[in-house]
C-alpha cells in the first residue's frame, strides 16, 4: 500500500515537472515565476537646434532597379540586384531672403528669391528589396555589396531628378504658390528674380 502511494506521488511529481518544463519550452519562462519586464533606458542628448526656412515644393518619387556587380580578376564576379524606392525634394530656402531683396517701384513689387535647389534625397529602405545576390562567398561580402548598391542608388537620385527638370519645376511651383500671397498682401504686381552668377542686385525693368 505504501509502495503504491509512493508510486502515485512520484507519478504526480513527474507529471507536474513535465507540465512545467513543457511550459518553459513553449514560452521561454516558468509559469509560476513573475513575467519578465523589459526595461529600456534612453540617454538622449539634444545637440543642436536649427531654424529651417526651406519651402518644400516638389517631391519626385522613384523606383530604381539596380544591378551592382564587382568584376574580379580570378574569382566569380559577385552581383546584387535591388529594387530601390527613393525620393527627391526640391525647395526654396526663404531664410536667405533679406530686406534688400524686396523693392517696390510704383505698382510693382520686385522680390529676389534664392535659386531653387534640392533639399534632400533619400532611399526608403522599408520599401526597397533585395531581389538577388550571386557569387557572394561570405556573409560580409554580401552585406558590403548590398550597402554599396544602396549608396550608389542614393547618389544617383539627385542626378535623375535634375535630368527630369526638378529645379525648373520647383521654381514654377514656388512662384505659383508665393505670387498670389504677395500680391494679396501688397496689392501690387509681383515680379520674382533670382541670383545669376553671384549677382546680388535686382534689375528693375
């Protein structure tokens, strides 16, 4: 009788242990212990505050199929194929406009604006994909090859945007946006001029 009772006790203990360890195997923790509490500490330092005067006017969005290959002298040539999504933004920096850039003459208001420029360009990594890698012998080689391809794609974006006339489109968009505003405020005709070859004076017509 005692032996049977002892066997039952050991059986129950084994069953309980099995349940506990199965719970640990599936969840990574023991059910009878307090749950893990993630603790995150931030040490954020504000380094610099800048006043921005960029008037963003045009955004070009791109998808670029990039094939980047490194030609080897003896080994197979490693190659990566990416679908890169990126954007380029054109703007006018209104912070550069000074008081002597605005001149009134009779019924006309002359405003000299900074030349339109590309504010920034960037690759959207969350929307980009690696389609294929070939002849990459080591993981480090593959990672380096992909990084190179992304860098090349990012550097190509401003060139592609300039070829697609982003500077001129930014100028037109800026004038279409600002002219009604200044005309309504001044009740005068507005003429925009721009720096040409370092010229700082507004040439009145």
